[in-house]
C-alpha cells in the first residue's frame, strides 16, 4: 500500500516536472535514511548524477516559464517525464518493506509501467492546458502556472516519501484540476472554431 502510494505520488510529480522527484529521491537517499534505493538504482544518489539532474532542473525551471518555448519544452519532455516517472516509481519500490509486501519487488515491470503511464497522463494534461493558458493570458500566465506546477511537484514528492497516505488527497485534487482544465480546453477550442466559422 505505502509503496504504491509513494510510487504514484512521485510519478505524478514527474509528470509535472521530471527532475524534481528525481532530485528529491536522490538527495534523500544520499544524505538521509528516508529513502533506501535498491542496488540497481544506487546511481540515482551519486553526486555527479545529482549535479547533472540539478543542471537539467535549472534549465527546465527557466524554459517552462517562457511562452512558446514552454510548448517546445513540453514536446521534448513527452519522452523524459514518463521515463522519470518509471524510474522514481521503481527506484522507491524498496518502500514496499514498510508494509511487508514483496509483490512489487517480484514484479518490477509493474512499477515501471505504472510510473510511465501515470507521468504520461499528467504530462498530457499539462501540455494540453498550457497553450490555452498562453493564449488566454497573452503569455502572462505561463510563469505563474509553471511556478505552481513546480511547487506542486516538490510538495507531492515530499509527501509521497514522508506521508504517502496524503498522496490520495493530492491525486484527488489533481484529477479535479485536470478535469476543469480539459473542460476549459474544450470550450476554448470550440470558441476558436466558432470564431473561424464566423469569419468565413
């Protein structure tokens, strides 16, 4: 139970920002006992790897806040964020020891698939909603929304590690936000189609 919630929380966070949950897991595994990585994921806590993730995180932090550039970045991240979701879900499957379950350890592919699918869904909603935000706010909303997404990714990553039960609350909130965003996206596309039809 705890292992699944931790993995789902981290992979959801990866759908918002690929590098924040990787950094959180790597740093916590490096300097604390809060995260114990399986041997095949020990590289994630390596100082050089954390340095590279830090540089990528900084680049993502800047690029995601620039209108139009954020859309290009989202296209690139279509492969990166799901992969990061698979890594953090699988890497923290060691949390299964907390609920005396070895099922996840015996079925490592399940963690990868769940992490990839979860991060991909969140990424798809994020990348679909961002053009609407840019168009309806003349680009002003991009840095605001991006900052909220980064804060959400960091908060969810920490909650997933330290209070995995609360991941359910976060997921419920994100589903509600995603549903509202998709409704706004549909309305926006419908209004643009009507405007085009009116001009012809």
